[in-house]
C-alpha cells in the first residue's frame, strides 16, 4: 500500500512497507516515465518523486502513481556486475571477531552472497547493497579518509567507496574497479536494481 | 570568440545554471543556482536563453576583464557591477568595453549575486549541467580564462528588480515528517525567531534557536530530500537544504519551503533573523 506524504510543491514522497516494495515502485515509476517527473530517489522504504511544476502537480502525480500497477515484475533484474576484491581490509579481523567466524569465512560469506543495489545517496556512485548475511556495527570512530575502491560493511549493507572520503564502515577489502567515471555513458557502475557478485582476487 | 580573463575570483565564485536533474539514481544531487529567481532574472536581463551558465558570487569580490565588448548584469543582492571603478545601479545591464575591468562589489543586503554575460559561459556540460556542485564535487571549475558563447538574437527585456531580504519570513508547507514532532514543536516552528548560523553554505542554511522536540525517537531510514526541506537533526536546530543538498537525508523533514521562499533563503546572511509561516495550501 503506497502512502503519499506531502513534500513541498515540487515533489511527492511515496512511502511503502519495506525495501522490496520501494524497489518495485521505483521500477514501475522508471517504466512509466510519467510526464513532468524529473528525478526519482529510491530509498529504504520510500521513493521521492521530483516533478516539474510547470508540467504537473503533486496531486496529478499522486493520482498517476496510484493507478500504476506495481510489483508484477521482479525489481531485481538489473545487469550483473562482478567486482574483483582483494580481501585485505584493515577491519577484516574485527568483522570476523564480531561475527564469531574466521576471516576466511567472512570472505566466503561476502563472495557467496547475491547482492543487489538497493539505493544510493551517500555520494555519486555509491550503492547500498543488500542480500548478504551480515549485521555489523559501524566503527565507533569514523576514519577521516577512506581510499576510493574500499569495500565495506555497515549494518546489513555492503558498499564500495567510489571516491576518497571520510566514512565509518568496516573495511574488509579493496577493488580496482572504477565505481564512478564521468566519461562513461552511465558514470555510476552501481545503480539501483543492479546485481553484484564479489570475487576474491590475489593482491 | 570573446574571452573573459579572471583577475580575482573572490571568496567563493562558481558556475551555476538550472541544475542537474535526472541523475539522482546515481547519487548525483540536483544542484543549480541557490537563488533560482535571481539566476533566471540575470539571464533574462541580458537576453540569454533559460539555462545559460552564470557565475554565482558569494559576498562579491570577483574581478574580470573581456577582450571584446559584452553586456553584463548582476542580480540577487544590492551589490553592483563597477566598470573601471564606476559603479552602476542594482541589477542594471551594463555595456562593458573591451579591456575594462569589471568588479562585483560587496553586497550589504543579500548574500549570493548572479553575474551573467550575454551569450553565457562556454564551459563543459557535466551530466547535462554547467553547475559546480560543491558537495558532489561535480562540474566545471572557474579557471583563469573562460570563453563566452555567441549570443542569440533575442531582444533585451526591461529590468525588473525584486526586493531584497534582510530578516525574512519563509513560507513552508508541513511534511513529509511533521508527524515525527510534537504539536508544541510545530507551534514553536511557527512562532520562534531563528538566527542564521555562519556555518551555512550552498548545501544548507543552518539555523540556531529553540530546538524542535521529536514525538518519535526511533531512527528514520534515509530518504530522498528536496531543496527547501527543513530537516531537524538530533540537536533540534533546523537545517534548510539549498541547491547543493545531498540526494538523501537521515533526519526527519518537518516542512518544505515554497520555491519562492527557497530563493529568499538563498540570500539570508549569517546573523539574519528567520521566521517560518505556514503557506496557503494549494494542491
């Protein structure tokens, strides 16, 4: 059931029950290409629909979204992206300790999972990945600089830092894959709906 | 092709245009001019098409010269363009001779001035926009020289100058998360006078004043946010998101400014008093 929340005059915030419903609504909205919709921001249980007020209105969008058929398609049908990872991150041992398993088990669990990009938002090209069997706390003290390509875990999510940035995720490895490249047609390697497989490679 | 040489950029001068919609799914914010009304006015005054790139100058200080004659204008604040030291009027279109030094004066009212030249600046489009997004680090940097685009042949309209804010009252619509706050907190929002903090920037106008008390204390999963969103972090002190806001936010948004109020907010200087008023509901 979609609930519409007022979000100013140039957007509508659609709230649903959970992440799967949010991804399904996002997929349906992309498919529908409603007139006047200029941007879509999927998140954990919402989709923000930004609109051009010279073309449409929040009320028209609410009516149009209510009439969409949502959920018939599996939202997780994006391209499969394979990301090579050297599992030598500074927090690998801490993560293993927290989960009560060995570092080798952490790697097996991370490479064995079928990850999906749920949503972005932290930085251009960053994707929150779901689908793994992890639940680890963030570091109590965030690092001031994490190199681009670092592969991390936080809560139930995994992610890859696209740029050098500060951050509090537990780092288990790093990849040589370019997560963000403005010279690509789609600069972000990971976009919502994409499926991700991590592959362990030697340093 | 006319070339502009930058003699001095000033404290914070960046290229801006109508922004970069359509890339939120890649984590790219909409960005664009912080005061959209002043941005549109600047382009209209020199006969540029909507969407042309201009320079957004926070607190003046820009000095440039051109190798050919150009029409230029400054909007948004009470700052003016001086040409070889001679000041023009507020939002007056001036003809700048080749070689003359054009400077943007310090505004006494308002914060962000918009410097447009006829034709617009020929800087590269990044993801469809010439805006510099300071948060995402995307967009053209202001170098030492910039080429201008050839003007189209449209007529020049007459100058219309809007009033400038000192202390402001910003109209808002409640939501999306006003139900996360107590009724008393919502009343406080509409009765208190906040003060604009010096920590404000093109990402957010940060306000200091009475804290808004939450009715719900659980954690809000991050969700998409808009320009003009009034977000309440754990400190209870409101942050009004401006053009370079992040794509998502993790704290509840109690209300959203009307588009006109968001333009007013762009000109609020540190120390100014800010009040909120409920806008008449339209749908």
